[in-house]
């Protein structure tokens, strides 16, 4: 290993370095360098495109500069791959200083886990800095632009950390191909509700749902029960032994999901309610519908986000304060999320992407897999992307697979890769 003295002006601190140092750390390093000099060389990249970029030793370089050094000892490493450079930076920095979480969240979660961070570490880092915002993607416009879908049944896409398959959620072989040996820590499914929608017309004046050949929404009760049970079985096959399970349904079928959970070894936990800001008119029923229901259960003992508070602790506080109210609403089973204009809904059970934030943050960690066997317009995928989770989606309709791919590409400005 060759050590050479290099002018400080030839070195460039890396823009991504996520370490921060408090006054004590800076003072300790200043005293050490003053007494002993720089005994640990700075590591810098020698590859031509990144010549002089510091990989390790940002603190030493900062203190040496303030002490008036003009040269510092440097070991050059030839690392052309930026991701490998960033990984080495993390490994060198892990046990010194505190983290700049805004910069840390830009790193791939797999890399963070590989260098020794735990899921609890990632929850602590990202709990407050990651959130879900509307991507303002025009699903209707994309549907109008798709005359012949590029996706074919059986196609599988890699979208960054996520996977999408154009396949049948009732086909266990399809689900196995989607998972490719991976296992989900959370199942989050939003199947057709079996409420007799004409999927060619939608629920709004502009809605355009999938053709009947892909979705039949007027099944007999026994047929619908088999449909839900098969999809749930397949989802559980693709999941870890310890898993959180969320299934959306019409309120008429809450009992069915609860029975199927018990039958398939899932413990019923809560009935979660999405309280919408508008209602679906039902002239023949005394009360208009302002909620949608999601049956939540667990198999085994899946982990919860360690940063959540117990309800009893919240109630012992003054809930008139904004922080305490937000803490309270984050853990109860009422999900108060504004609904989009009904006319803008292009998929039969389409949800706003912000709706997924609460269950995903509470019941998974960054880097975990969220399995959604009814991909729809890709809301789960976009929420997972923003929360640094991995979404594995199945969608039977090639047109909506095209929409999902385009939506992710629009949001990330990256390109999906077709695997098959």
C-alpha cells in the first residue's frame, strides 16, 4: 500500500458522505492531529472520472484544513464503480460520528443492511424523513395513450428494487416466479370487491376499467370465496412465516376475510377503516358509504416498527397538542386520507398512494418486501419506492402493467428492465 503526501487542494470531499460530527468529535480529532499528526491516511479514489474524491477520512481532512495543513497523507484506490465507492464509505464510517439522515436515505437499503445496519437502525434513521406524497401521475392519460400494450402475459419486470409480473394471482406458479425465492414480510392486497361494477364504465364519469376478460366482478358467493381464498393462499406462500397481512374488501365480505384468515392460520387483529372525505351515493340505502374496510391480521410474530408508541401512553398525554394527536392517529385503525376525485379513478379499487404509508411504515422496515397480488395502477409500488421498501406486484391486465411501468419510470426517471 503506497502512501503519498497530496495537496489538500487536490482532494474533493464526497457529496454523498452521510457522516456528521458534533463539537466534541471535532475537538478530539483536532487534539489528536495537533499532538500526533495524521497517522491514519485519507483514502481517495484514483479512477480518472473521480480522481481525488475522498472515500474515507472526511473528518481528518476537515480538521487538517482548519489547522492550516497544505498536504495530507493519502492512499489512492481505483474504484470505477460509484456504488462500490459509496459502500466502502459506509463501511469506513459506520462507527464514528452521527449520521446525516437526509443523505443516508439516498443510499440503497440493501447496501445499508449489507454493511451492518439492522432493520431497527433503518427505522430509526428513516421514520421521520421518509413520507409518501402524491406523484400526480395521470393514469387516465396513460390509458388513453395505450392502444396495444407492450406487456405480454408472463412478462416480468425489474423496476429498481421492485418486481412486476403480468400474471394471475390465482396461479401459484406465477406467484412463485414473481417472488423468485424471495419472501415478503407484508402482504398488502386490494382485490376486486365483487360488487357488480361494470369495469368498462368505472365509478366516475371518466373511469375506464379493465375489460371483462380480465376481471369479473359479479361472482357468486361461493365463487368469490374461492377466488379470495386462492389468492390469499398464494400470497402466504410468497411470505415469511412471520408476516403482516392486509386485505381490502367491501364491508359485506369482512366476515369472509376473517373466516379465511382463521382457516389459513392468520390471526385476526383489526378491522381498519379508510374514512374518505366524500361518499359513494347509495339512493336505495339509508346511509351513504364513507368508509372502505381492510382486514388486518398476522401470521406468526412479525416485527412492528419499534418507534411506535403504545396507545395507553398517548392517552396519558394532552391530545390537544398537534404532536400527540398525530401520534394517536398514527396507531389507531382509522385512516383519514383524502380521496381523489371519483372521476379520476381508472381502476376498480384504486386507492390514493398516501393511504399505504401508515400500514407500510408501521408493519415493515426499509428493505422489506411488500407483496401486492392485485397491482392495479401501481399505488403500492410508488408508496414503497418513497418509503424504501421493495414492492413485488402481480397484475393480470397487460394494459395496467404498462401503466405501472410508465408510472414508476415517470416518478424515478429510471428505466424498467424486462426480465422475460
